[in-house]
């Protein structure tokens, strides 16, 4: 009798053990584990939305600023991939500005031997780590005296681009031969006083400022000039 009881207990334990492998809870646990694994893997792969955003920025520039995009901005390595999910600011020269660039300069920019300098030139037109709005550039600092024209000073004196620091100032209009011009409330970037013509939000956290001149400092052209001009 005692032996029979022990056999029944052993059989019952074996039955419970078998049920543990065939119960609904077991597949669910494995499914959760599998889902967690997929989640970790998918986090390492760029999402479709990210890829589309980078493409959208490229398409916007190609449609609205084709000469600037193809001649200058696209020379920055992996520029569109770096702008995904990151706030950014781009200073874009219009096609009218690009057409007016001196022919010698155009040849120097397109010369493959100048690729590093062209990349530097392009980098001055990009702030890859922040969205700087027109309102922020125009923000006034009332803690300092006004200018002689009675206009308040700007709260920031410059911006840090991928190429280096650029001056921020007010645009001027009127006058004659450079004399008598007065600040008109607009914003200029760089030592060329490239004026912001309009601003457009692009992507999730990006902004593009159209400017009426290249913003890179004139000094950079000296590096181009040090290399042999094609044809000479």
C-alpha cells in the first residue's frame, strides 16, 4: 500500500512537470522574450521616418536651391544622414546669388583638388547642433545702450557653424555710396553681410534661412587662390 502511494505521488509530480511545458504560459513567455529581442534589434536600425526626413531635406534644397545644393552644400560628407533627428540651421544662397559668383571662383569650387576647401566653405553654411530661428537672431538686448540710430543692440553677436564662428549684425539700407545707411531691423550673417531674405521650417527641428550672399568669410578664398587655377 505504501509503495502504491509513493508511485501515485511520483506520477502526479511527473504530470505537473509535463503540464508546465505544455501550458499556455510557456509559449507566452517565449513570445515576450522574442519580442524583446526584436525591440533591441530594431532600435539599432534607422527607422523609415528618419530616412524619409533626411531625404525630405535633400529634396527641399534640390527643388528650391538647386545650385547651392549641388555646388556647395552637398560637398559636406554625409551631411543629410547627420541631420536626422537633430535640430539644425542652414544658410542657403539663392540661385540668383550662385549665378553671380565669379567664373574663376566657380572653377575653383568645382576643381576636385579643392575638395577640402570647398567642404570648409560649405560647412560655414550649416549649424548642425541647433535650430536658430530668425526671431532668435533678431532678439534685442535692452541691457546695453542703443546705437546712434536709436536701435537696440542684438542679444547675440555671432553663431557657431560647422565651419567656424560667424558674426551676426543688423542690416542697413538707404544712404549713398555706403554713407548714411541706417539699420533697418533686418539680420545679416558673416563679414559679407549676407542678409536673411526669408526663413522656412524644414523637417522636425530644422530651419533654412535664405541669404543674399555666401556667408563664409572672405579669408577662405585665399586658400583657393593658393592652389593652381584650372587652365593655368
